[in-house]
């Protein structure tokens, strides 16, 4: 069958894609920016990629007419103040486009919406569901709560909390009940629902066997990590203070933290589990989902991460807009040095950031990350998805990977930290030398003052980093 996969470059889409291909389906990957979509080489001959922006009706004509079904895995979460309007418009445009095809089934991954009062985020998910259900095709909504898996937002946020804070004074919403589900089960439910006539024109809640409070989940996370943690809840922490608490302690962005806090006040517990029998799935429990996630991390097999989505920063751009580094009106710090071993140097470049740090002056990088966090930026906590691989679109601490070609020996990064201008950092192998170039395009007088204020540190940091990379 021919399936359209929207959100193919996202957290869920990247994991669902190989499962669909292995099941024999022909998959058309629908992405907004093809330059930040790097499917595994083993899949590239068995898929096709089309560029579609669901807010741009003209781009929807790229969708083939002969598709048999589609997955709708698009969520803007907190991309802008008008994200509810954007999500509704995207859903309507998608519905109209799919109506014009031969598609017989559309599957949407939504959120559990069993409370009468919903958060803005969950209300938007329900509204999208309502709009998609008006199509001429068969429609199925799978509603999930907290998704637990390596790289998921909820997993990474809990990991930050557990591994950094032995004692937590937390908001009272940590007592809210939810029904977490492992990412492997989510992928199974999605893949076994498409074209399953028993699921047509219905909605189902999907969840694991455990109903837990967020406090229970954090404490169990600590036990899995062999860390004893103490949690004390207080009733006086407002939603805004709670959002700031999550933002400063974890790797999340403030917008995402605010959306999560708003949703965490609402119970997300499944109505029933009849979908389990319809598709033949018995979900694993919460502890097993955690252990499976850490096994993936230990084996460096993290397929996707929420941090690679642009909602982890305040930027929402196409990589092609920034991949050509400007020169006019820019300040440039260019340094080069002969390396001793090509493979060693390139491997060091491809392992930069995250737990490995930046090889020299790490305390200054951490200080810059802290200042960025205090000013509302992403800071250094995003880290990296895997220890040894980098692809276009990946988050790398407070940078975004624009271009990564290991054979060519070129890595180009764009700064997502708070800056009075735009900044690029490039590593490029030229002959027997490594050329390291920092480019800054200032915004007004403040931008120029900023450049000259940090210039004294460049000689210390960039020379030391270049020396370590080439040794």
C-alpha cells in the first residue's frame, strides 16, 4: 500500500518510517524542509520525499493522488501564540488535500481528552481531530498521554529532574494521574491500525497498564537509575512559576514548559483498552519502558529526539535559508591548523558538544549556556541526540546543525542562543588542515558591541579548541 507519512522528520515519524517500510508499504515522506530530513541509507531507495507546508495550500499539490492512506503526525505544540489557529488551519488544508486523493484511511496521533476542562494544548489536539474526521476517507484517532522513550520530551525532562535534583520542591500538579505508554507500543499501535477496518471512524485511548501520578513516575525513574529521590509538593506554585521551574531545571524551552504545565493539571487516563484486543497488542509497563529507553541510550541507538524539533528553540526556519554563510556586513574569526590524523580529527568534530563538551574552556561554554538560559534561550542542556552521529536539523547544545558531511569533513552550525544578530560556526577539512570559522552578522549597534565584547575570549576558546581537535 502507498502511505503518506506527515511529520516524517519528527520524533514519532522517524521511528514509524522503518516499520512501515519493513511491512512492505511504499512510503511518501512529507516534510516541510527536506534539508533537515536524513533517512537511513538502507531506506532511501524504498521511500520518496515531498516538500509540503500544511499552511501553504499550493505546496499540498505535491501530494500524489494515488495514495492509499496517510498518517497525520503534525503538532506545532507551542510554536507561536497562535498555535491553535495554525493547527486548525493545517488540519483543514490537509483534509481538503486528502479528499482529492484515493486515500481510504487516515490515522491521527492525538492526546487523551477525557476531562471536561482541557488545557489549551489538549483542546487544540481535539479540535484537529474533529476537523480531520470530516473527511471523505475513513478516520481513526489514537489518543496517547505521556510517551516514554529515549529522546521523548517527557523522558528527557524527567531524566533532567531525577539526575540533577536529589530533593525536589514541586507544584501540586505532580499528584495528577496519567497513564504512560512506551514509544515502542505507540509505533505498534500506529502501524497495526492503518487499513484495519475494525478501527475505522473511531477514536481510541492508548496507554500502558500503569496509572501513576507524575510524582510516582519520577520516583520510579529514580529507582531505575538507582537514585533515591525526595519530592515535596507545595500548593503555592503558580503555573507561570511552575513553567519557569521546569525551564531552568530541565532542557525544555519555556514555551514547551508552559504548554506541558498547562496539560499536566489535567488527568490523562484511558477510558478502556479495547484497542489492545482489536490490534493484538499488550503494552509494556512503565518500568519496562524506562529500561528499554536506557538500553537504547547505552547502545547509542537513539533514533529520534524531541530536541531536534524546532519547538525546542524559538526558531522556526528552513535550513536552506541559512546554509549559505554570508560575508557582507559580517565579522569573521577564521583559524586553521594542520592536523596529525584526519580520521581522529573528524571523529572529534563529530563528537563535539553534549557530554563530551567543546574540548577547551568548557567552563566558559557552560557559563555562556547559563547566561543564555537566564535570558530565555535554550542553554546547553539540549545536548545531542547521539554520541557519534550528526545530521542536518539536529540540535547540538545551543546550536542547530545546518550541514554535516563526514566524508567531506565539513560541519556547519547555526546559533540558536539569544544573540543580537546571527552566528555560524564551521569546521572544514581543507587539504591537511582544519579550518575553523566563526561568522557573526550583527544586528545594529548592540550587535557590534557584543562582538567586540566577546572577541578577547575567542583567542582563548577557539585557539584551544582548534588545538585539541587537531592533536
